[in-house]
């Protein structure tokens, strides 16, 4: 009872990365709280799904295997999770901040009249003293998220309602296989008792889901461009450099908005969060929202005509100059020295 | 097919996309006064979808519902300039401090107070909070299905809508019965511009509160032209339990607000000279960062 529950997103029998990241995080929170981690897997043909969930940190896996639960639809998933939460009374419920989690979690929060915080980038355990009522709350979930367009960071708590619900951004937490995997317990959800015809009123007519073509999240080296690159044509220089370095190409929101590069390569708060060993920022001024998505890179090189660009403050190397001139030189001297 | 009753949930938000230096106070909180108040961008995409349904199904009406301070009436006028028929402003000090749960409760009660509707449109999320929670929570409060991340209403049948959704890795087309709540994604078509004729017609539309500063001759105009009346509702008008509003109705509390701080590094500044580029590449290869 009162454990941490993680809703696991499943597409074509594959568990979403964000769910595994959440299990890893839930594991460390559970150690602090002295409770267990329970994963919830809803879908169809889920045989054996528990193995991976155990290895990333679940002690218990609730499996709801039913054709009506795949692909994801809001109402049937809400009904099952709501009933499960009412029965199991978790203290914390976590969801990925994806188009699934951000569709489902608010519906559940509303049904349970529980507090929900969206798009968290960090979760911690801590206490809270409420002056007005002279009450101390022990071991609350601190739900930490950027707010106001990323210009501030807010810590949100739910002192009185349970479960404490949060959606968490993909890629901000690390997934790690648990060193001491639990043998684990599988609990079968009796889906039939929770679903009714009214849950099935929305029907999926067509569905085209593509595997991710770009994988900037896990790239070791990223060459990223901003508005300062100047044009879609100039971005070719970034691809050239990326090719010789074995890197991926990313862009800031300004570059995406300007049409220089496609949206799936966007890095920053409204895009992907990355932490490569080398991040080469080309013509990126470094708005807070962008830095938040790459500040954990091991090494940052900034190429910018503006010596005062905010990104330079977090760069290891600052090269003052024009991208169009510097990138070809980087390629030339890389080739020269790598031989 | 008979006309559809459409409601658009819209919010006036500070323009967080263009935050200048003076927008942050010394204590790390936001100086709202320094930010322009705008029609939440995705709510405009939602309005466009509503107007397209109205264009296709004769006899349909579009009503804007917004919650906020008195000046949020501007959102309703902006909506009317583009083709909305009327609007309701939900305003009361009792709503202040509401989180998404308390907000959706209030909006849900307001919608119940309107005549029965077929489609509720809203933007996927507002740029001041970026939560995307109020839409689904209003749908839950009203006990109706939701279709989030919508890009386009592609077909309208007497009892069913076909809606294209834009997901992270693809698209999905769903069929949903009415009444339904649809949240619209920024990949949907932009909203049409203001219509000059409608601007002339509605620029003097006002809420009761705004009337207080109005001149006598305006009042005469106002009383003869009913379309100039933007309805204004307080908490008492929508039959709510006060405890479920504002801070007391909000399970989430803000514990702390901080500035975003990045650890500054000591950077090595290089020129674009060949010698510097040569040295840099040697260094990166030697310490195994690349190569």
C-alpha cells in the first residue's frame, strides 16, 4: 500500500524510454521513502512485458492485457488506472509528459480530485511546513518544473491529496538497469470489471506511427545550430561537420521556427533534452529555454559572432566568428589531425 | 444537418515567448506588468477550427468562454472580430490562485450554465503554464470524451466528428461522438485575421464592468444593440462550491520559485584563425572528446 506507481507507455509491445526513466527515478525515491515501486502496463499481447519493467526498478507489475487497451485511448485507460489507484492508494503516481501521459494524467487527476504537476524536470523528496495551519508535512514529493516559458523554476507540492501526481519530461532522467533486480510480482488486472461500453465511444480510424528517425537524445556529439546560422542552406555546413565527427545535428527553437531545420531535431525545453560529451553550438545565442536542454553536456563549444551571447557563459571554448567561416576550418583541421 | 453549438475556451496570457530583462524582478519572480497580454496562441488555432466548423455547418454558433480579470474581455472581442458570435467572461476574485483542478471545476460549471453544446474547443495548452491539463480536466468534469493534440476536424457527421491528431511520432484519425472536447495543437492552421466589418461591429462590445467608464451616448447604443453585451459571470452566477475554487480548491501549492541558474564555466576564447582551429582540434582529439 502507498507505493509509487509508474504508468508505463507501450507502443507495439515496446515500452517507451520515458517509462523506463521513470522506473529508475521511482526506484531511488522509493529507497528514500521505504516503499515499493509498482509499474502499470496496459495494452494487448503483453506476455513477458514484466521482465524489462522489473529490471529497471519495478517490484510489482500490474498487467492489464485486453484488446480494448491497445492502441491507447483516453477513456478505457482512465477507467482502469482510476479504479486501480482507488484500490491501491499509491502515494505517488508518475506518467511520461508525452501526448499519451499529458492526455491521460489530467483526466485521472480530475477524477480523483488529486493535484497534478505537468512536465517535471526533477523530482525530490522533502518536508514542508505550513505556517497557516502550523502543520509539518513529511516526505512530500517535490515536483520541480520550469514555468513561465522556462524563465523560472517552480517547486510544486501536493500537501493534502493523494496520490501526488506528476508527468515527467522524456530524457531529463536517466534510465538505468537496477543492480539488484527484484524477483518481482505480477498482478493481473481484471480489465473487464473496470471497462464499460461508454469507455469505447471514441474510435481510432487510422494510425501512422513512425519509429524515430533521428536519435539526438542518445548522440555522443551534437552539432546544433541557431538563428545565427542564417539559412537552411548554411545548415549544410553543420551536417558536413557532423558527418566527419560522427555527430547528430540539432537546432534551437529559433532555428526550427525559421524553418532551417525540422522540429524533431529541436533541443531545449520545448524539444529534446540532451547531455552529449560534446555540444557544438553554432550561432545559438542561448536563451534559458535552450540552455536548459543542453547545459549538462560534458563539453560545450560555442561558435558565435557575439562575444556576449549567453551561451558563452556555459561554454568551455568560445570561438568568436562566423559559422560559415569556422565550420569548414574545423573540418579541415579535424581531418588533418585525425590521421 | 442542424447548426452546431460550439464553445471555445480561450485564455489571456502574458507573452512569455518574448521575455525581456525587465520581465524578471530581482527576487526571481515574474513581473507580469512588463509582459504584453495576448490571446493564448493555441487558443487561436482552436478558434480557427471552431470557425471552420461554423463555416461548414450552416446555423452553427461560436461562443467564447474565458476566465480571468476584467481586461480578459479583450480575448472575447478578438474572437468576435474573427467570427465568434458572442462571449462570456468568468471573473471573480474567488477564482484567484486556482490551479488547473480548481480552474477546470469553475469552467465546467460555467459550461453547464450555458445552453447544451456540441463541441468544446480549446488550445492544447497555454504559454504561461504549459500544463495542457485544463482541457482534459474540463472534459472529465463534464463527463464527455476528449480528443487532445488535434490538428484538424476532417469530417462532420450529424452525430460524429472525424479528427486528425498530431502525436510526437505520427498522426492518428479518430471518430468521436458529440458532445466532445477537442484541444488543438499549434500544428493546426493559424487563425484567420480580424475581419474589418466585424471589428467595426464589435469594437464597442463591453462587459458590464467596462460600462462603468462609458459615456451616456454610448449607453444608449449599448442598450439598443444587444450584440454589444459581453456577458460577465461571477462565481455566484455559475452555482459553485466556493471551497472548490481558488487556493482552497487547489491541491497543488507552489513551494518555491527560483531563477534558472546555470553553472558558469571558465571559457577559453579562441579566434577564427587557422592556428587556433588547428590547436583546438588537436586538443579535442588528444583528450578523446572526438575521433
